[in-house]
């Protein structure tokens, strides 16, 4: 294993985490050795690093289990209203370090492993990321689980246990190549299979209307096997549950169809059922209308609702009978939050259970459903909205189609009564879209079937009201809310940037870790010389550490004194990585034109995955790598400009690059990024933002002062005005010589000499059908980047702006977001009650 930390490094780590008691260290060592003994196979006496990782993970898990059981007992006894967060994605990343941080165990584990001659950081690196999400939506869900546990809410995350998460990205000759993410191949020490709670999920079949009610018959059954993962709150002994479902074929699956004797074929066919939880669809902000995806969506909803209702019926303390048979109180005990439209089937499924199974009358069932469900909208891009073909729905979920038709009919009758004769309004507001292919608009279903609808940043929530759901807003304005996204400060400061957390704790104590608004106290230190020095020093240490990693991985010499200019997120035209490329080329051309001039050195890092079927996104990656090949090998440029494509960007890489960044690029076209959360992570970790007035950037500028960010470009109203007038890319191309030069270089094969036509699709898109108006913001962006350079030359003034940004980032804690959801949507109050640890009596 690697060389251990120096004493001063160890001391620094220990001080921010609290002093480890000797008893704790001895206990951890003893537990570690015991687990190591049982981890090793009898005939294998030599432990591998992975054995050490599993021994440590099981040691830490031991500390979770007692708290986990006690938390569930606590909820059972108190019977609070329970929150169910339904999401097709939970982008959790690694669990070991996060668990140690939240349980206050990190110092003890660090010391114990050190005494055993092991390096904690190396053991942490062995863990696979749980990459069960694409990007923002899935990572938000993970932050929310952390906050819900930290705020003492009785909350459960429900999703799918994908066997293969978001693909691993390899860059081969500059192109993205996808590899399957076999994250479970060595096992997952954090999950617990719960076969005793396995549930049936039905597909296909036919519907029969009988005098006694509606029957859904001749269905194909798939079993949903739950796997539970503990979710610890921060130092409050609360451990909530994330329950992920895995698909299993029942024993008689297809066998009855093979009574002619092809038993082997029948058993092999079990895969068809189990494929449901095999792989995460790798699209971010793009709807793919495949039947398997619809199956995934119904699978998680059907299993989860059975579980919710079982828990509702039996959760009276001291009684094992299902005592709750009346659903009157269901919305008082259950809140279901739909993370985007992916779990929208919760609405017709809850109606099906209430009406068909529990025999509740339709109007009462509808009232219960609406009061229970709430919907979060995550995007305004039309290609991202889910619209399922009716024919596919009818085959897969025939009863749900009937229910959706009935919901829609009542809804349209209501609208028609309020707006007589307005046929166009009825068409716009229908859940069923007529056309060549009849489709079900899932967003409309969510709005109709929920009591609350929220966007994820103030500007986005306004766009939702004024355009996407304008008609619905006019109908029920009280339903629409804003809940600006947030991030958990435990993972995104304490865990990933202990150096910065440490110097903040020294100045203002550690209360900010559960109340991020306390960072405001740092405003009094903006001119404090010692604090300015400390903040700059931490940033430099983070940059040195990350530089070493980059040099090892990419064999490129990095100048750690250069500005680390970072653009990491999914690759998408609307996020405008192409605008960044044009700036890099412009800088390159300026250096080439005047090599004697003093330039601020930059290391530009761009990272992110492209959906495998998204041609333009893959071309953008190829362009970035091709520009890098030219720039990084040009002796005239030297170390003044470096371009690096960060391969396989994921949570664990974000935890390293974000603390090292100087400049954060948030440059989507105004009105396209719902919120963004990467922007918040950079702000909290001491990077300055260059960005448009889009998503949460608007509120970041409001909190820190617009003068403390680098804001440029069109606002939403400018984009709309340009749409009215008609966007003509050629106008900008003709008018701006540096832009023309850059585009001509891409077009002529300057960056792709072996294949001069390589980027013709990119140039054609930019010139003729660029929905996101890259050229329109080019001039403002280049000028703004010059201001960035100017400020970066003055290290002290730069750092003062950094301190202001950190001090004003308190609003962007997911604790604040979840507190607002709790009070304004779910009708529950966060609690700072500490559950007693397992070694103490309960009362």
C-alpha cells in the first residue's frame, strides 16, 4: 500500500473530524481483524487490498445496523407520516467514506487502519461507485436521502437495483466507447436482500368488467425482490432506508407454455422477466419510448405501492393485524413524491388498487390519490417529456389505460365546464394526445393527479407556470410551487474538501454542517489576511493533489499555477460545451498570433458522458479531444494552455475535481437548464462561476451579488426575442473575425488533419440549425473570459470573491430544500431529535 500520511497531514485530517477515542480505535481494529478473518477463504492466507476494503466496510456497517434497527423501531412506535421518494435513478457514488463521516467514525477508522499498516484513502479507492443514475436528477435524489435522514424525517427512497448502472466511458482515439458497469461483480457490502418482502408485479393480460368489480386477468407475473441500503443522517443516529427492487422470474415462469418438453428453453426464458432490472437507460434529458423502459417504470411503481400500503395497514404499534382498512387517513400518513414523470404510473396504479382491490368509490379514491402524490418537474426541453404510445400501453397495462382514460374524461369535463367552447384548450390540456400515433402525456397526468407541482429553481418554476403548464396553472395556480435544488454539505464539503472544512470550522465552529446558512458568518472575514491566505493555500493543495493524479493518468504535464477551468456535466447541446471549445480555440489562436504576450495560463478540463445514441454529443467529445491533441502538442503554447477531457466523469471523480477548480463553467442557453447542482458544488468549494442567467445561477448571483460571479450573455427574454426575429448564425459568423477563424479551423480539418471532414456535422449544426444559439453568446462569453483572466492575475482579489461565494452558498443546502418540501408539500416537520445510539437504553 502507499506511503502513509505525514504526521502534520494526519493531524490536519484528525482535527476536522474530531479526536478519536482510544477505545473506538481498538474496537475498530478488533472488528476489522474479525471481518478480515471471515472474509478470507480457507485456502487463501494472503489478503488482497479488496479483502481489506471489505473488512473495513463490514466493520463500518456493524455501526450502522443497530442504529438502523432502532430507527425503524422508533418509526413503528411513533407512527409518523412517512415520505416516499420515488425515483428511477439514485446516483449514490461510494458509500464507505460518507458513512464514516455521518457516523463520526472517520478518525477512528483512519487511526485503526494506520496502526494496521494500511492507508484509508487507498481502501476507499477500491469501492465501486453505485452509478444508478445519469446525472443531476439521480444525484439530487441521493442528496435528498442524506438530508431527509439528517432532518429526522421518516423517509424512504424507492427505485430499481440496476445490475448495470451508467456505463463506464473509455476514450479511444478521441471517441467515446461505452463499457458495461458491472458494479456488483465483487458484491455490495451495503445492501441487505429482503426476500421475505418479495412482491408480484403483473403485466399484459386482459380486463374483465364483472358485477363485483373489475378484474385484470391472465397476466404475466414478475417478482420484485427488495434490497435495502441504510441511509445514515449526520451524527443523529437516524438511519433511513433506500429500497431498490430487483426483478426475478417466478418458478413457473413460462414453464406452462413449454409442456411439449422444451424445459431448457423455458428456464432460459426466465431472462426475459429478469431483464427488467438489468440496466439503467443512459439518457439524460431525452425520452426513449421503449417497452422495456415502460416495464421498468411500472415495475418500481407497482412493487413500491404494494409496500407502502402494507406498511400503512400494519403500522399501528402493538398490533400485528392489518388494522387500517379505511383509506380516509391515507394522505395523513403517506406522502409520495414523484421525481420527474418516470414514476407517474403511481397515479393510475394507486387508483387501481383503491378502486379495484380495496373497493373505494372512484371520487373518494381520486381525492386520496391527489392528496398523496406530488410531482417535481425537472426539464422544459420538449424531447425530454415522456409521451407513451397508447398501443404499447394497451398491450402492457390494459387496466391502467382504462383508468387514465377515465381520469382524462373527468378532467376534460371539468375544463369544458369552466371554458365552454374552447376546443383548443381541451386539446392542449388532454392527457391523451391525438395524432398519427395516439400518445399519453405523462407530465399532464402528473399535474392532474398531484396536489403540488414544483420546478427546481425559481426561474424554472416560472417557465413551468408561464409556458410548459400554462393552461394548468390558470386552472389551479395554488398547486404550483418552487423548490430550488440543493446539495448535501456533508459529501460536497466535509467529505470531498476536508482542508476547506477544517479552516471554516476553526473560524465559525461546525454548526454550518447541518445549517449551511451559518456560512454567512464568513462575510466578516472577507478582508482577513490570514483567512485569505488559508483559503488560497487549501485551493493550491487541492490543485497540486489533482495535478499529480492527472499527470499520472493522462501523461500530460500540468501547470498547477494555471487557472483550473472546469466544465463537467452530461454532454448535451444545450449545456454548450461547444461554446467552451470556441473559447479554447480563440485563446489558442491569440497565443499563436502573439507568443511573446503574457497570457494567464489555463488548464481547461471538460468531462461528461454522452448518451450512446446521441450522435452530436459524441461528436462534441471527439472535438474536445481533437482540440486537446493540437493544443497540448504545440511547443509555442507551452504550459500556458492545456486541454484535458476527463474520462469517465462520475461521482467519485467529481469529489476530486470540484475542490481543485478555480473556474466553474455553467453556460447553458438561458431558459434550458432547470437548475443545475454542479454549479452549487463549485460555489461551496471555492470556484468562481462563469455562467448565463439560467437555472440556479440566477439565485447564486442574487445570494453572492452579481458582481461576484462572471455573468454573461442573453437572458430568457433575449432568447425569446431572438426566436421571434429568427436566429441567423451566419450574421455572427460574418461579423466576428475570431469566431469565423475558429469555425473555419474546425471546418477545414485543422483539428482533424487525418479526416478533414470529421466535424462537418458539427459546423453544419452550428451554422444552420443550432437550437441553443452558441454564436449569439460567443462575443459576450469571450469578453467575460477576459474579465476572468484580469481578476485571476490578482490572487488576493480573486480569493476575496471566492470567500464571498462560499459565505453566500448557504441557501444551496439540500437540507433547506427538503425542509421546504416537508413543510410546504408533505405537511411534516423536520426533527432534530437524536435517537439514542444502540449501546444506550431507548428512554
